[in-house]
């Protein structure tokens, strides 16, 4: 299933130490990683594609600092210097995949091997941070598989990356690894594995005649009613589906693995499985299963979803995905990201399909004169073109303070000043090597509260657009 490969590339790293992490003083770090530098250094700068080092995610915290999650640990930028935290400096692991900030100001970093929390209250100062490592538990309980499958399914589960990370409306931190859904216990500060993963994996194996090769839960969000939606994607079979866990069932003892059923007893096992089944509702599209890869709640509270197996854009009525637009090109596209701009337009980026090419970007204007309209832009229109890997894959979208729309993907970075062009006279501004952009693949586009645009790329690249030029922070 090549069309989802670029959407779920899961790297392998080595599992490192866990537990309460020592406090790190930037001024006294033994390695010098945490001393603070004006630029970052790629340890293997000239590595050919596929690159070994990458800047995967970013967030600006409530204090204004910018955090970058990379394959080489954490970077924090305070407006002047980058501070690099690695395992030798006290964090538990280095392969970062996701970043979120909770309501209290703590920052959670999803990584390969577990979750790291930056403790806002325990950190005496920004130069003396406190981190806590939360390991991924590898539980063999409540598993209804043969012994021969257990080692294949769970042997390396603890070194897989955190794929999804969120704080729900109750303040509970939830994350996914493979097929498993976890939450962080507020009392014990441990990661708890729910029974969802064992159930989903068992169902998938039965459908694929015992083949354990899979991707797992690749998308997660909370709907306006507090229910959790999980997008599940597998490799090599038809098990691509979306499940809803009703809010009231999230704390069911069987879901939390606290039901005390004896799963070696057939009656207990049947009761346990029936409770899990009752907790999971399949969200369908036209009476058939569909998995989503991205979701957005718009300014009016509507939920938008991008399809993976069945492409296109959908809205959600609580039970079904409803296709939004009758547009052939959009409906056959695998949607990577959805963005609502300041004017109320919706932008849809696309992933690579079976030909390893995307379908550019679509703009949906629900307020156009004479009714809604859809515009479609590709490299033929100048969208992130003239790069070695230009292939119409767009995985990042954002809007700067002047109204420029920014697009990033396999073909680098470009922007489009939506108010400056008329139909039929589209003009994208592309950033190439001569404009200071040395990397082709853009992983994210971050807009800070001051309106700056920051980019993270493969090949461990960090860039900033200050309104006039692109600035590289790479040695």
C-alpha cells in the first residue's frame, strides 16, 4: 500500500534509560550540548538521501521559547541561542516525533521508546530545566494470540515511536504506539496501556490470516462531544478503519485493563471481548469502512477529515463521514493536512499515491460569489517546483501575518500571496538553494506569535523567514 508510506514512516532507534531525569544546568553541561549555540550542527552533514538526521516537529511554548524535536534530541531556542538536550545531558531518549503543550504549560515530547515531559513547575529556571521520562509499558496481559505470534507482535514494541500525542478535554495525555493506545496516569505518573491495541491487532490478524505486519493507529483526535476517534491503517490488507470510543467508555474497566477477567477462561474471555466490542464503534463512509489521516476542527466547531484509503475530504455527523465536495481530483487525493486560513478558506495538502506523486494542494472557498469554489494548484502552476524532488506532495500548510499561504513537502518550501493574483495568473514564490534553502523535504511550518515562519527539514535543517529573507540556522 504505497500510498500511505510517506504518511507513516516509522524509524527505529535504541531504547535508552527511563525514570526521573536529572536536572540539567546549561552552564555546567559536561558535553557542551546544553551550553547554548547560535546554530545547530548536523553530525553527518553530507549524508546522501535518505538522510539519517531530521527535524520532525516544533512548538512555541507559553514563555515564547521554540522547541524542536529531532532525531538528535531536543533543541530549545530562546531568541538568541539553541540549547541541545541529549541522553548524555539527562533526557531519556533522542528520537523525537511529536510535541504538545498541556494546559498547565508542561511540554510533552513523543519519542522512540516513550514520552518525555518538561516540567514547568519543577524547572527552577529556563537554564535549569526538569525533565521526566515516561516509558512505554510492554504488557503481555489480555493478549488472545498464540505464543508463536507474541514474539513477532511484541518483541520490539517498546522501541517503536510515539505516533500520535494529544491532551483530551479532561486533561488526560493520550498517545499511540503501533496498534496500542496509552494514557498517562495522573496519580502514578506512569503510562498505562489500554486493551484497545490487543483487540485491534487480533482483529487485523484474523482478517489477514495471521500476517502480523502492520502500521497501527496513525491518526487520533477528540470530537466536540469528548469521544476519541482513531484512524487505523494496515499494510497489505483491507483493515483500514476509523473507530470511535465514546467518552463514557474511555474509563471502562475492560478498556483500562482493570476488569480482572481471567482470559484463560473462555466465558471470561468472551465477556471481556464483548465489552471491548461495545466500546468501539466503526465510523463509516457510505456504509463502508474508511480511515482518516488528518483532522481539523474549524472556527465554527465543525470537524473535517482527510481520507487515506478512500481519498477526499469529509465532515463528521457523529456516526458517519460525509463526503464534502463533488470534485474528482480532490476525491481521489490522499489528504495529508487541512488548514483554515484567516479568510475562512480551507486548504488541503496531499500525500503520495501509488505512483509516489501527490496531487498538489486544493483551496476550498465556501464564500465565493455564486456559491462555493475549489481551486487546484500543482507544480505546473509553480507550487514548490524546480526542486530535485518536486512531486506535488504537500504535507505542511500555514499562513503568515501578512496573509501569505506557505506550503511545504517533498519539493521544498514556497508561498502564495492570495490577494496579489487573479485567476489564471498564479505566481508562487519558491525558495531554492540560491535563496538559502539547502534541503528539499519540509517536515513542518511553524508560525510564531510574532508572525515569523520557522521550517524544519530532513538533513537536520532549521530555517526562519523574517518577512524578507530565509535565514538558515545550520552550520
